[in-house]
C-alpha cells in the first residue's frame, strides 16, 4: 500500500471517528435523542475496521500517523459541519501535526 492509499484510509477513518464521536456529543451536550448513539456506535466500529487496513508494521505507528489526519479532519468538521471558521491558531496547529504525521508515515523506519 502506498502513502496515498494510506492517507485515503486515514481520511475515511477520521470521518467515521468524528461522526461517531459527534453523535455522543449531540446526545450529551446538545440534548438530542439517545437514538443517535446507535449510528454513533456503528460509526466508531467502522472507524476501527478502517484503521486496521493501514499497512504499517506497528499499530502504535499507524495511530500516531493518524493523529494529524484526525486533527485536520476535526478542523474541517469545525468549519463545514459546525459552521465556525478556523482561526490562524487552528490552521497553524493543524499544519504542525499534519507535518508530524507525514514524517511518521513517510519516514524510513527500522524493521524489528
């Protein structure tokens, strides 16, 4: 699997993780129906399945690289779903963690 495929899997995983987490947010913070927990739980399960498709030799490295993708997707969610424009600090922080994820994902790691 190449880096582009990994990034696509990470992006898809982020959508499912944020969607599932947001379902819980809606119930606990916005007073929505507890029925939102059902699609939320399914979404989080799908997130876990997708993340296992990343072909890195260590789960911890896959999760670490995913972190920047998750932060990026969260800021996009803030903007597109919640209607709040990211500020310079959101953008700068996203750039930093995304750069770190790319270093982890594209780096030449030692094999065990």
